[in-house]
C-alpha cells in the first residue's frame, strides 16, 4: 500500500509540474506575442510623439536619420526647440495599410496625406479604381507633404481654458485663436485638437483665369461651352487668329474661369469641430455643415470634380480646384456629373450617407491646401461669410 501511495504522490507531483510548465509556456508565449505586436506597431508607425526629455538629436539617432532631415521633414527652424506632445513625421518610414471593404484608393491616400499616384506606384497598381479587400498596401511618408511650421497639437481636457493652454505652451490666446480659427476665445470644446503654432489656412479667392490643355477631339466651341464663355473671348485671350485651329497639347488661358470663393452650403449651421475625436483613434479632419436634407451643395471654386461612394464618406465629391487646393464633401444625398465645373456649380445635395446614417443631414467639408494634407476649413468658411 505504501508503494502505491508513493506512486500516486509522484504521479500527482508530475502532473502539477507539467501544469506549471504549461502555464509558464502559455504566459511566455503571451508575453512574446505582446512584444511582437508592440514591435510591429512601432515599426509600422511613421510618426513620433515627443516625450519629456527628448531632443531632436536623440530622436534622429533612434531612427537612423540626420537632425537636418528630421527638421526639414517637419518644418522646424530651430532644432533645439521641440515641444512635449508634438507629433513628428519620420521621413522614409513606411506604413502598411490593409484595405477594408468599401475603401477607395482616394480615401486611403487622403487619410495618409499622400497622392493616389504615390500609392499606385509603390504597390504596382495599374488601375487605381480597382483594389482588393484585404490587400496590404505599402505607404511611404517620404513623399507626404508637410505643413510648416512644425505642427504641435494639444487635446482639450475638461477644465481647460484657452488662456491656461496658452500659458502652458508659452504662446498667446490670440495666437492660438488665429491658428485654430477660433472666433470666441472664451469657448473651446473638450476633446478638440488644437494646433499650437502657425496661422490658420484661408483659401484665397479663385484666380480670374484658368489654364486648359487641348486634348484629342477638342474644339474651341466645346471648350468655351464647358467654361460657359464665348469662343471669341478665348480666342482673344490666346491671340488665335483662326478659332477653328487649335493644337493637341496647346495650353489655353481661360479668362474669367475663376469667380471668387463660394460657400458650399447656403445657410448651414456649423462650428469649429476640427480635431474632434472620432472612432478608431481618428480626429475630425473637416467641419460639418448642417442643413436640411436636399439642400444644394455648390462648388466653392472652379475646377475638375469627380464623385465616388465610400464606406465612411458615402456619396462624396472631390474637387481639384483651380486655386491650387482640393475640396472634399461627403455624406451627400445625391451627386452631380463629373468633369469641369465653375465656381457655384451645383454638385449634389446634403444628406447623411456612409457612416453618418444615424446623424442629422450635413456636409462633411474638407480643404487640402496645395492638394496635400487637410487643413482646418473653419477660417476659410468664416473669412468668406459662410
């Protein structure tokens, strides 16, 4: 009986040891997996948030680049001055984006501040209109535009005031208000992301003329019709003695193509909601212009417009403006026709398509200066009396 008891004890002890080893193995695998995932996140990131004690030299050394490269990529004039919380773009870093259902290459490019051409070239995509769900796209920020000066941001917390934030970051209330299009410094919103330096972007009135490159099949009459002006007006502006003779590739000046800057939605209700937090760690990259469903949406300037239907933005327009900026409007209820438009052309109507289905009808409106990264549209909307 004694021998049986010892054998039973030994067997139980052996089982406990195996269980302990199994638990240890599971914990070890969990730790290793967590470390691998953490490393993957860091490796995929193209941005760095400045921490206490950081210097530009230290950050540059960690990423294997020069201080000059890091400063140039972020528009930093004084490499000895960076701010805690400032987000730095690390040149040459590459992000992997996995395509989700309903996404388009245009939406992905806008999200990362690069062009459709950049992504297509980096991934060997011959047709930018066709991408596969689940495909992993390599996105390099080496070509992404920067917004000078270096843009440090701060997320408003409960109890904050603009005066307290200004004092904390050694700036002024007026400077913060100007950088963020704030018309009432006494009112800021919890969760809003404030730009700590620089001036708020304001789109200038569109030019009084535009350029057009003649294509196969063009006639001066069809070009004039597109822009809504007389054939004789184009002929006179380009010294054409014979309006029936134009050459493929010829660049024509189109006088009067620009007609100033127009509010995209008449009578809309809106606030400075730029930078407000959104799901998935995103921030609001535009302003929401609220109006009744079916209210007309107009082109703010003249240019080339395209339309698409996306998972997040729903029905939307993308306007490459003659003023050098790209304008995006999403959640449309109806859309117009793609092609050449003048400022003030109706592009569609206000709705709540895409991920706005549970909200009141509105136009999510973005401005991308120089066809690059988004800038707060609020200063432009206010400047033009919207």
